[in-house]
């Protein structure tokens, strides 16, 4: 196991700079997820850590050692790709043991490590099959097994679940998390799926346009997003956000007065962005008036689109509701859980 550190790391392609001085410290044994929209630089950062991309500035350290000029094969990392990258002509056993063969490990060591990894991943009955005879989930486990047998200091995952269907993604998320808990190997995981990030990470690094917007535990990012981008990116369904104006302890917006937590540092008349999660808006006998547009029952919960002042807000309620499209309802925000951001900078108002 090892620590990983990025020190003001930059990456440019010609005159185009795509990573703007990123700094991150990853503790020994930690599971850190880099998350953000396509093109934010998260995969580039991972590839630079792996030695597959040269860095344009700054330093990358593994266990306190600068690895900027170290070949990928000498960094003692193992990477699991989105595409599995299995050799089609090799069996599962041969694919998993291939990296050890390249290192000229003896046959006994290879067989022992492959069998151990296969047992961890429930692949021991599939060792003589070829990749074409496996399902997508089984192929991904083989790719993970190939990484495990190397016993690396750091595991790197580059969107490994993107090619799987929704049900299998949920199952594989749990498998990867259990694997980390068992091996306790430092892990850096890249995804654009914030649900994956929330359910798997010890800490999340939210990236946007080559910079870090916020670093924190999943619940820190969910409960106290530091800016509007993080607020809108983390959480599903997405947070409701609309423009308003600060007035005497409330926010005026969408033709109504919205409550705020005490102590919000907004000046009278200041333009702000008011944000509230769908689960923090309740249907009530009185409150902010709206009209139901769509009702989406999912069983345990019901999701509604409610028009308030010409803006459609998402409301998630537990159980089932009697309201239908066209019905008037009243919304009551949980004032302790709303978020207010500066209208210009997008930064959280404390």
C-alpha cells in the first residue's frame, strides 16, 4: 500500500491547458473517487498517475517518491480499464497471470496468486474459459483479477462499469467496495456517475474544467456543497435551483417567499441562487402554492414535477400521493436543509 500525492499538477496539449495546477493528498489505503462531467480532466489525471500521459508541470508522488519521470511499469500500480483489455486467445487463467509471466515469476507463484484472486472474485470455476465465453460482469472481474495478482501499491480504475447494464453496475459497485475493504489497497477510481462516487468513496474529488471544485466525504459534499456546481452535480434527482433576492430573512423567488437557515450572510437585495433538494420539499396543507405537472410513482417513493411561478421543481415524497396533473398543491421547504449561493460567484453563503 502507498500514499499518493498530486502537487500543482498541470497538463497542456499545445496551447490548450486541460489540468490547471491540481493538488490532492490520498492517504494509505484510502478509496478516492475522481468525479465530474465528460472533459473535466479526471481520466487525464488518472493516466498521468499511471504514467500513460506526461505531465506538463508539478509533481506526482507515490509513497513520497516523485514518479514524474518513472516508467509506468516501474510505478507499482495496476490499472483496470473501461474496455476490460483482455487477450481473446488466452484463457481466464492465462489473462490473470500474464503480468506475472512478463516479470518472469515462477510457475508455482503464478498459479498460487491466480487461484487466490480467482477465489476472491468467484472466478475459480471459470479459469479455463476464454473471454468470449464470459458475460460482461465476468470479464470485468477477470480484469480486476489481473490487477490483484500483481499485488500493487495502488489500484487505478478508469470508468470500469460504464459498459455494464444498470443492474450489473449496482452488483459490481458492491464487489469493488468489498474488494477494497478486504485488500485495503490505496485506490483511485474515475467515474462520471455521481451515484457510483457517493456509494463507493471514502472521499470524493469533484472536478470541472481541469480544476478541483471540492474534496470531501460523500455526505460532506451532499450536505454542504461549497458552490453551485457541486450542489447541482451531487445528488439524484438533481437539486432544485432558481434565482432569488434576499429580503428580511427570506429569499424572494418564483413569486413566493422561501425560508432560509438563520445566519445566512446575504445583504438585503442581494441576488442569490436558492437551492433545495427534492427530498427536502414536502407536500403540506399550506405553504408555497404550485400546480402538479407530472406524477411518477416508483413504489416506495413518488416523484412529482410541480410548477411554481413558471418554473418546474422536483419533489420526492415517501409513499404515494393522491394529487394528479393539474392539481394545486402547497410546498414546505425544510429551512434547515436549504442552500443559498451568491448569484455572481456561485459560492456558498455561510
